């Protein structure tokens, strides 16, 4: 018979690395899937236009609307928590989840930008300088997430 002592809490990143095919299919962990699911989430939450850009080893997910500030069905989900853990995404459907945290889980550096500020979520000041240099050529967007993909991070 099982008891509560038998339940082990598993970190999301560890679970994904253990069974990547459950999340990414047969291609394994890849930046393209992360970008597509984040961009799709932005559209579901109100963006009208999204763009994915790969440049100089960086991946950028851009949207005309700051989807991360929109109130969602799960109150604790906000721009400060989205990169720390996996959250359900009922607006997308049953058994769906938000992919923003995967930009941080599988990268050497992750940053996000709104019209008013850039936040360094992981990485160094050198990464921030690279990010901002490339970001200037991408144009103005309501929200941008940029990450330097590393599936072994």
C-alpha cells in the first residue's frame, strides 16, 4: 500500500529531460518547438502578431502584445513566475502547459523585454549586451523573450 511518504516531488526540468519525447516528440529537446509553443501561447492570450527570429546563436520570440501581463485562469502565473516553473494552460486546452520556463531550462542565457525594460533571467552581463545588440535589429514589440539554446543546460 502506498502512502504520502512514497510520493516524490520531481522538478519539471528533470522530468522533461528524463522523457523528452513526451514533450517534444521524436525530435527531442529543440529550440524550434519551444519557440512555437511560446508564440502560440502569446496568440491565445491576445497577441495579433508574433515573430520568431534566430540570429547569432540566439532565439527570439516576439509579440505585438505583452501576453505575460494578461490575467489568466491560474492567478499565480505572471511574468515573475513563468520562467521558474511549469504551469498549466487551460486557455489552450486540457493537459496543456506554458512553455516560457523552457526558454530558461534549456539555455545558457534568457532575457525578456517589454517596452519599458529588459530583465536578465539567466546568463551574464555579456549575454545581455549581445541580446540587446541583436534586439535592436528586430524592431519594437510588446514583449520579446530571447534565449541562447542549449539542450544540455
